[in-house]
C-alpha cells in the first residue's frame, strides 16, 4: 500500500512540476504458474489474472479516497512470458497460446455494456483522442461510485476496447477508401489484439479492401521493428556520426 512519503512526493510533483496524470500498476507475478504442461500453464495464468485483477478499479478508488490522489489510469504488469513459458514452450507457436490466454483474460466482458464516446480531433478527421476516451471512462467510474453502483470491471474494459477498436477501424478504412488504396495492413504490437484484427478484417471485407496482418509471433513492438530496420541499414553500409540526434517523426528511408 502507498505510504505517506509517496503521497507527499506525488503532491510535490503536482504542485511544482505541474504533473496532472496519476496511474497505478498491479504487478502480478506469474512465476507460480510455471508448469511443464503447456495447457496447465495457460490455465494457471488465466485463473490468476482474472482473480487478482477483478478488484483493480475498486482498489484504485480506495487509494483516491484515502489519500486524495486522483487515479486516471489503472493497468496490469505481469512477469515476462519468456520466463513463465520456458519450461513448457518448445516452439514459438507454444508462446502464442499464452498470448491468446492473456488476450482472453483481458476481454472477459460485454463490449456493449457501456457506450463510450468516439472522441474526435477538430480539423483532423482521421485522428481521435485517447484522452477523451479515458476521461469518459473516468467519469463513468466516478458517477457509478457516487450512485453506489457496482462496476463490472470486465465489462468496463471490454467496452473501452470496443470504442477504441471502432475508431481505429472506421478511420483506417475511411482513409484507405478516400485515398484510393485497395490494400490495408496493420503491424506492431497492437496488431496482435484479437478484437482489432477481427474488426479490421470484417470492415475490409465489407469495403472490398484486401487486409493484411501478421501472425502474432511477428507482432513485435516498435523497438524490435526499429532494431530490425537498423540491422538492414548496417549491413547495407549506412553509418552515422556521434552528432546524430533523435527525430521522432522521421520516416524510414529519410535522412
């Protein structure tokens, strides 16, 4: 539990550094889920996450009430799966089964239980506001608490995911059609999300767009993709001096 020193430190950051976002992370050790039987590993992981994470929102609210620190983001962090699945996984596809188990645990809920707004960004029809969606979720939680209503965490998470997927799919398909493209691809870590994959596939089929998506084993994060790009630049003889600086919006191939 949070101690008074951490509360004072947080308040100092808010007052002196103008920070206005607080988050809590529920760390779940999956080391006790290790087993030589892959099916048992998946069962252990699913049961532990769904059991421990069901009270995350309520615990966050308790922290807010006890210490007067607004919590605007609540998330879960688990043990690296390479450690958990090492004894049972004999191939990359075995690890994919664990990824599917995590995905299943994350979507145990009704995606239409709450209809959150699809926040737009003025003057940019293909952008949307994650902050707006998160604010809508926070408002829902606050109103439910004020009314003494029980919050179903799986429904809340599923509904939030549904809103995000809806916006991503509709914007991507609209842009593809407007600019005259016939193919649409997704990549990166988010491309492993089953709800996003299903939504994109259905929308593209309806719009007559060819949809491409990688196997989950190839849905690496941005760091891995940049590392791969750097490797091929290296073997092609591309070098840079110590004066090279980071340019966040630089596109591949640009200098």
